[in-house]
C-alpha cells in the first residue's frame, strides 16, 4: 500500500509536490473505498483505495506516474538491468538554469507486510547522491541506512545513526555502484531484510499506459494467459467480455511462435533495450494469439481476428488482466489515460468491479489519470479521492486535492470543474487562434477594397 509519494525536480515538477493517500476522518461516505492497514502507532490511519488524477493536457498528471515508475526502476533494475557505466534515466526540470544541476528527489512512504517504510532517493544522471531507508516495525523509526555522496572525497559516507537492527554487509557496500541503489544491489545479493521491499516494487507495483505511447504487450499477455488458464479465470474473463456489450460470446487464447513480422519487431525491441543499457528480459520469446467469438445473424457465432477488433474492445480486454490481478494479489495499479477508447460507462463499471471485490483489509490500490468529468458526480469516489495537476505560467506543475476547495455537499463538482473553479483545465481566453502575417495586397485589390468600404 502507498501512504504518500513526493517528487521534486523531475520533468515538469520543480518544487516538491506531494500525493497523499490518507483518507479524511471527517468523510464517512463510501466506507468500501477505504483501507484500514492497522499499523503500529497509527491505529486510526485509513487510506483511499483509488485516486483519480485530473489535469489539462501537459499539466503534469502523467509525470506523477512516470516519477513513481522511475523509483520502481531504480529499485528493481539499477543494479542488474543496466551497464556499469550507464547514465540514469533522470529528467530534471528543464525550464530554468539551475535545476539541471540539482538531483531529482523521490520519496515514498508505503506498507509491506504490516511494516511501514520510507524510501528516499536523490539521483542525478551520473550517480545516486543520497539513499535513505527507514522502517517502522513498531511505533519507533529504525534508520536502516543512509548513504550520502561526498563531493569532496568523491566517495560515499554512511550515517552513524543507522539502527543496529539492519545488517549492512560490507561486501555488498563494496559491490554497490554509483549508478545503482544499495537496496537494488542488496536484493541481488540475497539480503533477506530488503527482499520483501524489493519484491513489493517488482511484483506489486504495476503500470499501465492506455495512451498512444503505451505498448501494452505485457498486459495483453496477462489477460490472454488468464483466458487460457483455469476454468474459473477463463470464465471470469469471458463473462466480463460478454457483459461489456461488445457482442463477444466466447474468448480463446493460445501461445505460439511469433510470425516473421512479429519476430522482427521483438528483435528490434531487444536491440533498443540493449542499446539503452536496459534488460530485455521483459520482451517475450513467444506471443499470444487471442480470438474473440461474436454472435451474428440467426444466433450464429463467428470468430474475429484480433487485428480486426475495435480499439475499445481490444483496450478493454487488455485492461482486464491487470485489473483482476490487482484484486487477486493486493497490488497497486497505476493507469495513465484510463478512459482512452473506453466508454465512460465501462470505466465506471471497472471501478465498481474494483471496489466490489475488495474489503477493508485488502491492500490493493488504484491510481489513474483521466479527463472524464462525469466521475466527479457519480458517487463512485469520495471527495478525498480526487486530485488535480496544474501548471504555472513558468511551466512548473503542482498537485493539490479537491478537498482544498471545501466544496459544499450539494455542489455540482462536474460544473465546478468544467467552469475552472478547481483549476487543472486549459485556459483558452480567446479560443484557438492562428495568427498569420497578412499578405500584401495588389494595387487592384486595394482599389476594390476602397470602393467596397
């Protein structure tokens, strides 16, 4: 579970911005949308299960997910998935002259197996500047380690305040490169204390991009695997596809050798990954072939090739795998542009499915970006589940919750949002215009204009 995420000096974020999952104790609505983690020292803490992030195009909402995904990459891949001399995929704020020289800072407070952790990292393209891990197995904090780069000595120092409850192996310290996290390196060398944290980032934190830039290869395969698996999972996928009103009556999926064109595409992806110093292990050797059966004239059933399915049908099928996996495995799913190619009614049904299968003890969470204003007034989400990303005239993004505006109980949130009351909408004062330099008029045209005037 995520409690809080902070980001600074990354893409459109210059100053520190916070995304907070702590539920309001004053809001008693929709108790099924809230998790009670029961943590030592925080008996009254409640967290929201889902968060909707609104904002205009280029407002910064996608960058929140990219920042969180960067932290995941640093934990999972920095020690093993890149070359020893590779630069880190850091993108500091680009619209001033100072930020490029400063580190990107990421700070996550999260829960793994009933223990609260705080992981904070500061990184540049060249190295990890600082890495700090704090654990709360009980009421009091344990600083497991604090690794800090010393520019004068060109070496790392380790905080003397670190708790003796964490065993920092000198051999692993020696093996930790400047462009890798100690956490990532320790996990690679089988440190049992950090293993649950590494596994949480690796297995529990999922990202799904439904926008134009998303490949969706892994997610498509996940749904296909479910559709070819046990009777229960296959029936679940088939029933959900049927109920979505696509005209689908049955689903079949099988794994096979990729065709020549697919093989070339996969090899190209592997080459790109290797050139960037990134592991290509996520690129499959085999591909899934999915066929959806549709009902036609006189009740007859006809298989339709996957490439001929509508964008909405293929998107919905792709989403189902991660969606069901999150519920089954208590994962955290981050979805960019949830409503791409999906009707608002389908989005609302997906959210209902998410909440319906979760109880107050379940640790699954959902973060999604959206432009759909209808969700604001559909009583699917509490008011503390809506956040906004907006941008200043200097191009700096900032985050804030709907609750900052203290909307009245009877206030239409849709009308308020579309009218700009909460910000995070495009400001187009005079409409879209295209100014062009007037062409010089000929002598004859000038004479006609004078007479017309």
